[in-house]
């Protein structure tokens, strides 16, 4: 069999194996039903805006994450499905698979198929094996990274070609197209894309002088194709100021401070597996440099150029990681492939075709080190590779439809909702559209020269949509903003005045908690909702004496809080125990429906009630009883009676559970309406 045919077969097998490894490693995160990082929740919220209003800076604000990042997540709408956390992580899987393939073929062109398999496997294994949520969610680095690797593949192909062909023009066009697309995908990644663009421009000027003009025109034509429609849209919607302030100026303000080298190393050490790959690549690079300068130099001119180019890419990607000044591990997504490209090019100084035994020995060392030594070291030191809330004992499945955690409020797809704070994950759990273009209120809370501009724009959006519901998400354990007195919705007086006059705070005086999110409903809808909800006078539970934390009290099932992620708004039974809830009504009521919301025990995701017996009482006698199988949180389980029954008490017997124990988040009883 010819060598070319063997390489084709090996390449095909590598792609299939990579897909299987990535899919297997990331499956647990794909089926995890909650947010792993607020960034992916922001994308899901932006998708709701795109679905309802289309594309435009006047309805969508991606901050430093360009709208292309959110737009690419909207593919489920083509199949009449919703954008969920499952679909977002499937999108991330596809981009990572494509990135691995592009990395493989780029290294293969310059260093051979063996090197391509080895160094691409590092990339694949890391993203398959990591338990770190920052690398498992649909982060904003994945799309621009894929575009950069595509542009890099085109640039390297152009550099290694002997003569200009038709594909050379397409390669130039691709580089330009990717540069422009990166600009509208992730502002932070533009310096990396610009480095690839400059390399391609240099290659064109010095490698193909006779075709220089035509190739440069192809290069710039690629940048124009995605740019012109976007700027036309910006002009038509008269949103140029919004684009400049919210995407350019805000991005510069957000990255005003850089990380120190000490903090940069801390960032690299967030995931030990990632850090070990970095150390190994550096060790291999040092060995190659020593071999070249002390023993013998067998490096070709092309390889020297690529080594220099890849080294610059490593420096620029490190700069893009350091510059925002945040200890966000997902920024490291940019560094890993650039370092692998650099190492794959520089290691050729160590290995060449007449020394296969050394090559195979190093390959064996690599795989032994990462598949045996590294996990063994962690087990010996008693350390876990890193945290990951998706590793839970509860079984779940991928979701492709919105589960509407706020359905007890009768929220519909045509409604709009405003969430104050940095909790966009709640948008993703409701079919309602965000009321403002911002899906978090960082710019409206944090003092800055642009805060008044953002607040003014925010108010205009608010007045235009007149949201049906408002949630003040600034609580003690919320992400980003957790000081309700200094960062809550009341600090924006122009907005808060409207909230207090036109909205009703949903609270249960007997059972609500001040540390949970405050939910407001517009006055014209509040009376109907509250008139339908039956008031509970007392809630007691059996078999709760072994619950150590009184925060998980029985009264939590009527506190009007359902999210489980910022406060203890649910009731738990002792681990491994069954029990029951006894609920007394304030007065006899005609019950038409009972709605129950299960618990997951918050982000622990290790407790869930499976079946319950619902019993309705009147004057101490059972007037109705039935067994229900509950959905998992966040999906409600409604139970409509065939006809209204007048009752004065209710009992929920827990019959079985999943995981470590049972509990419930919320119970709502609705009275029959005339």
C-alpha cells in the first residue's frame, strides 16, 4: 500500500477516534441540566433575543463576546427546538472536534503524521478528560479559536506550497474571512487572528511576488464579506454608537488591568493536567533548543520560519490571556493549541527519519506519563484533578426544549423578563425573552464613565418592552454581585421607582427568605396570579430530626423561590430516609390543581424525589389520594384534578427517591376559578 494511502487511512481513523474520545469525555457535561458558567448562560439568553428580534446592536449586546458567538448557538431553532445547555455543549463539542482536526492537519503538513497524532491527541485528551467547568461549558473562546486554527491552516498550507494554485487564492480568502469573523466573535482574540493575518500577508509578499497583488486582493476580499453586511445592518438600525460603546469601549474598559506573572502561573495551575501539558511542552522545547545549538542543527529553513511564527503565536495568545486581568481559566483555551503547534515544529530538531527507535520511545513515554503516571500521582497525593459539579449520582438526559422553571408564574413565550445582576442562567430556564439587550447588568452597576450611558439605554429598552416579570438576582451567594444593599436594583433609582409603583413583590410573609431572589410581577397580572394561589398556614414534616442544617426547612416549599443556586430554597429529608409533608390551609379551599417542583439539592445534584403520594384532606378525612412520579428539577410536575375538591389540608408522602435522599423545592396549590 502506498504511503499516501496509509496516511489517508490513519487520518480518517484518527478523526473517528477523536470524535469518540471527545464525545465520551464530554457526555456528562452535555446532559448536565444547569449552567456551568455564566458566559454560556449569557449566550442562551442572547439566543432568545435573536429568536424574537433578529440581529442588531439595538437589540443584542454581546459585550466582549461578539454576536456571532451567540448566533452560532441558534441552530436548534432550525429544528423547532430550543437553545438549552445541552445544545450549547453539543455546539462546543463540534467546535472542539473541528479544532482538533484543524490542529492535526496543520501539524501533519509541517511535521508529519506521527507528530500530528501525538500533539493533537494532547489537545483532544485534555478537553475530553477535564472536569473543570470552565473548559466544559460553551465558552466564548471556542468559536474564535476554531476560526483562528482554520486561518492558520490556510496560512501554513500557503507557506508550504511550492507554486501558487487556485487553492492559494482560496487560502488567502479564508484567512481574511476568519480575521473579520473573529472580530465579531470575540474581541479578546483579535490580536491572535491579526498575527495569523500578518503572517499570511508576509508569505504572499515574499513567496509569491508574481501573484502578490491578486493574492492580497483575495486576502482583503475575505475580510470584507462578513464585515459589510454587519456594518450595513448597524447603519440601517442606527446603532453605531451602541456598537462602539458596548463592544469597543466597554471591552477596553473591561480589560483595563493585566494579570501579574504570578497570577498568570496561578491561572495555568487551575487544572493540573493542563499545567503538566505545558511543562512537558516546555521541557521538549528546551531539549530541542539544546540539541540544536550544542550537538547538531538539522532544522530546515521552513521549519525555522514556522518555529518563529508559532513562538509569536504563543506570546500573543499569552498576552490575550493576561490582558483582561481576570483569573478565568477558560481564557487558557487560546494558549494550548498554539503551544502544541510550537512544540510540534521545534521537536523536529530532536527526531528525524533515520532514528525511529528514539521516536517510538518518546511516544511511549508520553502516553505512559499522561495515561498512567499523572492519574497515579493524583491518587497518591489524595487530590482530584479538579472540581466539576456535573459529576453527580443523578441520572439525567440531554434536553432540547426549555423546561420553564418559572412556569408557576404562568410565564409564556410572548412575555419578557428582566433579571438584575449577573445571573443570566435564569433566562435560559424560561421561554420568556430578556427585556433588555443586556443579559447581565454589570455596566449598570459598576461605576464607570459609561455607566450613565448604559443606564439610559437600559431604561429605553425597559420602557419599550415593559417586562412582565423582574427578578432582583443580587443576593449573598449570587455570581458577580452579592451585596444587595450596594448592588441591588434599588441603587438605580429611576428604574426602582417604576418597579415599586408598577410591580408587586411576590412574597410569602410566613415562609419567604430575605436572602433569596426578589421576584416582581407587573400589577396588571399580579392579582390574577395571587388570587389563584392557595395560602398555607402551617407546614410540618416527618422524619427530619437528622437534618443537620435547618436551612432546608419544610417551609421552604412555599417560599416562592425555585432556582436552588443562590439560597437554600428547598426542603430536604435526612440522607437515605423517607418522610412526609403535612400542609394546613388557612381556610377550606376548592383545589383544582397541585404543582410540585422537585429538588436536586442545588449544584450538588445528588438528591431527588422519584414518587410521592398526594393526599387531600377535609376535616381530617382523606377526600382524594393518588401517586405521582415527579419530573426532575427544574421541570414542574402539574397534577390537575378532574373536578375541584374542597379541602383544608394536604399531605405529600415521599415513597421513593434517587441519589442520596429526597426532598422538594416548591408546592403550589391552585384554587378553582369561577
